[in-house]
């Protein structure tokens, strides 16, 4: 039985599920892009950010796909994760994008609005229409890859932020490693005890200077206070509120912005200079790779992301997805290859080997990940928040990073930084 046949059987069962995005997704098929024989062929270029752990999964899949479908050749280009968004922007500006690429869900709206992304070709994915495809995934995760009711990608790397903490640093400070902080107020108290007199060691350290992580960190603080970075319709900046100013004040009150590491807070956590950091599921493999002495459950651990005392839980989330360029001359082959990468057995393997979660329906029960990590993610899922979805995400995240960094480095008051952010967004929006 072929992969497509198995997919069709799964899709037929999934068609009974429909809500939210399912109702909005169209069922039109770009027939001109579908070869009469349904056979993929051609030379594909693919860009992706890469880790050593995922390389073992992806490279094996690439070779097996090329062997199975002899008329296809795939040329990958590996780009550092913090450079991929910018490289794609440059490629689109020069009318030379790759056929398919990994894309952050936060950039979908901006690219889709400018007509850069090709819509899903359901037949290449082995399903009758978009509704059937969407039904196979976690609704929150896949909806973050849509724009104006149309799906432009499928999710491969889904994470909900949690708190990573150094058990060894906690023990040294006389804190119980089995009782991590549950509120932001406790995080501040713990941080005082974990900070050395010279400031070279701290408690919680933010990941500074990074737009994606700045947004997620401040999202938890601002929305947890009942405020917002943008209004509900994403049409107005709302950081200059009591909630936004209080969140920025807190942001500047913990950690030490002057601590330096090429990997920012990630690197500082790996060296032990930072005792706590906000991160995603991928860090389960990242930290031991950065420091071989780090062992999960012994020297470091995870906990649900804290919330304000008496406030609502907010669990910032994101997903990377696979997408295809509108300019690609091989959209059917590109989506067919993506479908090959999204198989259920692959989802389990890459979760086990690379701590990357493909959010298929029932992802909570996928084997391979640490049970504690999956339990925390599953419990946090009802509070997952992907942040404002706006075509000017890049401008918003840059302005928010400027605001957060300015407060952290003591260059602006929280009030001034929030007002400047709102002013910058009035121009962008």
C-alpha cells in the first residue's frame, strides 16, 4: 500500500472533525499544478535551519525519498536558525526564493499578504482538500500557519514555552530543586538568592536582543497582567498601558543585561551563570549539547511557565512549518516531499532524536520525548498563545525588542519605552 493511499484512508476518517480553521479553509485545488500521472519529478531546492540531532532524521529521509522517487533530486541549504528569516526576505526581494523552506508561523501573514507563498496542494499531500489536511493536526498549531482563512504551511516544530532551571544552582543557594517557582513574583525572589554579589551569576536571565524570544517573554508578562501588545484585532498598539508598563518594569528588574554570551541566555544557562531561562522543548537537547555535564533531571530541569500571582496563565507558543514559494515551478513535487517528511513514524522519530514535536492530532501521546516535558506541554496547551498575528510582525517584534532591551540596559524608563513602542507601531500599522 502506498503512502498516499494510507494518507487518504486517514483523511477519510478525519473528515468528520471540523471547527475553526476547518470551516474557513477552502477546498479548491490548483489543478494546473498537478501532473496528470500524479508522479513527482524535478530538482527541488530546500532551505532549513539545522541541528546535529535533526540532521540525522532529515538526511535519512531526503535520501530515501530520492531513492523511492527516482525523478526527483533535492538540494538542501542549511541556514543558522537566527539567520533564516532574514535570508528568506532577501531571497524574496531578489525574486530567487527556494522551492520549499522552513518558515516561522509568525512570518506567514507578512509573506502571504505579499503573494510569496503557494497554497497547499491537497492531492500532493494525499488528501481530498484542506479541511482533511487540517483535521490531522493540532488546531492551534496549524492555524498559526494560515492567513485570511487559507493554509500556507504544515507544522513541523511546535513548542510551548516553559521554565528551565538549574537544579545544581538551586541546591547551592539553599533552594529546593523539587520546588521551582510557580509565579513571577517567586521568580524574582528566587533570583535575588541566586544572584552573586558581583552579578556574574544570576537567577532568571532573559534572552535579549532576539525579536522572537522577546515577544514570547513579554507576551507572558503583559497578557498575564491582563494587557496586550496589540489590540485584539491587531490594529492598534497597546503596550503603553498599566499592564505593559508593569511588565516592562519587571523585565528590567531581573537578570543582568551586561552578561555576554554568543548564545545569549541559552549559553549563560549552559555555563551556569544563569539559573533560569524561558525556552522551548528543543532545549532539552540543546543544553546537553552545549555542556556535556548537564543531565536532565539531575543538573537541570523544567517546570510550567510561571504566571502572576492571582493572574491568568499564559503559555507563549510557536511553530515552525514547511512552506512552498509561489514562484516555485515544482509546487506539486515540493508539497509531495513535504508530505513524505510529515509521516506519523517520522514525527515519533524526530521527537525522540531531536526533541522536535510535529503537532499531529494526539501529539500528547507520541513516544520518544521525556514524559515530564510532554506532560507540561499538554497541561499548558489550553493556555497556548501565539502572539499577535500581523503582516507587520517583523516591525512589531523589532520595536518590542528595542523597548525591552532599552529597559533591561537602563536606557529608558518602562513608561518611555512603552510609549515609543506604541508610536513606532502607529506608523507601521
